[in-house]
C-alpha cells in the first residue's frame, strides 16, 4: 500500500500524533540527535542528514536505566518504573530500523527483557529511506538499507515536494487510518520511480564490506593467530565501537544503596548500564577467573559474535547493519569493514592504513 504525504502537511501530521514523538534535530556543532517532542520547526524533515551520532535504539535500550527501586525494612519493598508511554520515532534511518528489529528478537527470546519489550510494543517507526548515503555507510552489504522492504511501520521516500508513504505493518496501517486526512493515493508511476531511486542510491556508496568472506573465514576458523594479533594490537579498548553500534547488547547491572532513615532502613535502586565485551573486566567471573584475559581473545570474540555462521543461524542476520558509526569512532581503524576486508585480503588492513 502506497500513499502520498505532501511536505506542506507534514508539520500538521507530526503535531497530530498521540504520545511522545522522537525526531532528528541538528545540534550546535552539526551532530544529529533524536530529541523527544522537539519544536516542529527544528525537526529535520528531508534526506539531507545521514544518521544520528547515537542510534535511536537508545530510546528503547538506554545507556543507563533504573530497573527498580527498593527499600529494605523487614520485608523488601520493590517499586517498579512506570509503564512506558506510546512513542513514535520519526525520521529513523533504514539501518536503525533493521537494528531495532534485531533487538526485538534478541530481547524476547528465552529470557524476555521486560523493559525493552514493553517499550518496543508501544513504539511506531516512521523511517525515511536514504537517498544520500554518507561516506561511512555500507548498509547494502548487511541487509540494512538503504530502502527497506520489511521492518518499517511506515517508510517515507522523498520526492521533493512530497513523500511516498509505504505501509509495512499493522501499526503503520492504524496510524494511516487514524489520520487519513493527511494522505492521498499515490500516482502509480511513483512506484516505478521509487525503484529507480533505490537502484541509483546503491551506486552512491563509497565503502564495500565483504561480509560473506568474513562469515566464511570466521566460521571455518581460517584466520591465522598472527593476523588476529596484528588487528588486536590496533585496538585501544575504548569501547567506542560497542557504544555506537545499534546491535550491541552487552550490559552490566549494579545495585546502589544508602541509608534512608536514622533507624537503619536501607533504600536503593538497581541500575542497568551499557558494557563492552572489549573491556578487560567484562567476562570476569565471580570466582576470579577470566576466560578472555587478553586483548586478542576479546577482539577475536567480538568479531566471532558479529560474523560467525553459528550466530547468523541463531539471530537471522550478521551482527551489523552497515550504519558506519564504528568507522567514525574507531581510533585504531579496526572497524567492521576494515576487519572484514583484511580477512578477505589476508594482510593487515589493506590500503586504508598505507
């Protein structure tokens, strides 16, 4: 189902939405950030921006969050957070939509992550297809875009003075029916032009990441120890790659407590925060044993998790959507395309470091 939303009506459409609206805005120094209920005039409404510095998946899986508060006074008393409010994310890019669907799968498997799943159930994604990929983007290599065939609730394709609106889910259909006054039937020829735009966009990408070769070599353990050591030596273990990757799910849980009265009653809260498998203490066990005591083993483990067929079979995709954020933050140039193409060339990082 394809409809037309004229840009002159977009502000009114966004203002008519119920619940919270998260949308991209440009910060003082040019970074793009997803803000909650920003002024409509500040919302980036076209395809001139690439993606935000931090993925909007952080709206559902925040960097820190309180899981519950407690009071220890005889029988423990638990106070759970309030139920999440409905959220509409407007302007999310295709790669982040693919990441969001991965996280929904990951956090709803055998052990359901209640905070994430409850937020996801109340979140609607209105994506804008990418027509001007950034220099670090490589989503076609990872089934992450630039145009989506599934996963979106609504997908907008920019045609200058109007958006072609593609409905991808029941959530999207309900949104359309509730606000039908903003939409009109799309001319049939726009569908053909949309496919042409998608093909033209594919020719604009500057980076190729040969994921298939990476999957094959990691799965068959055909990467030499020497090559792993050379690549790991460039990693400074800053955790930047994990903190900007929309598919990374490592976290830690910490209890904070303090006396809340003079009679010894203890109050506190349990907090979840992002963690990184590259950190030396991440895999430390309670017995004091660390199964990955050195940087090489941790570096190897990260890419095995991202690329091996064992995890592809379990997760349904490689652990990457090609957003390019790791390229932007990695000081050592051991981002995903650099590592994958190194495995393909079987020499250290190829031309990018010469």
